[in-house]
C-alpha cells in the first residue's frame, strides 16, 4: 500500500510560480515511478509530468515543457512539481500518482495504481 498526500496548491496570478509537493508513505518510495496529473472542470484527467524511480528520466506534456519541472527526493519520500510562468489554462486539480508496477517513466494513467486526493491550483488572469 502507498499513501499519497499533495500540498502546495493555491490561487496565484498569471506569470507567478507554485511548487507542489507529494509526500508518500507505505512502500519504499525509491522503488516506484511517480507522476503528476491534472483535471480541470469538464475535462478529462491528463498527464503533466512523470519521473522514474531514481529521478534520472522524466517526461513532460507538451503544454508544460520549459515551464514545469518534476523532481523527487527519495530521502524525504517526496515528489515535487515546480510550476513557473503559470497560465490561467493551468488551473486544475493536480494529483500525484505512484506506480508500484514499474520503475520507469510512465506517461499514461492506467500505469499508476495509487493516487492522492489532489490539490487545487487556480491561476487568475
């Protein structure tokens, strides 16, 4: 079992930054891949970024490349998402996810078997 708790969301203006955190407990954090997803009202949940078990390999959705950075600190059991140059269209509920089925970078939702409750990010124009 893996428990995931996100934090760091909030209301910011366009162009500002936020850093999301996801703290994991349960199974050894360094043994599984992680990802960030988001879901806006009326839209399907989509992948934002993903990272492998040691943090060497990453994946980014095209719409966040150059603005967002995913990272992990295995000593602190924590996953991060640094979000810069935020846009109103980035407004969504952001979820972290863990895949205990693989250690590689995974960009599709079905690969993840544990999910957090999410943290809301709202970007005003």
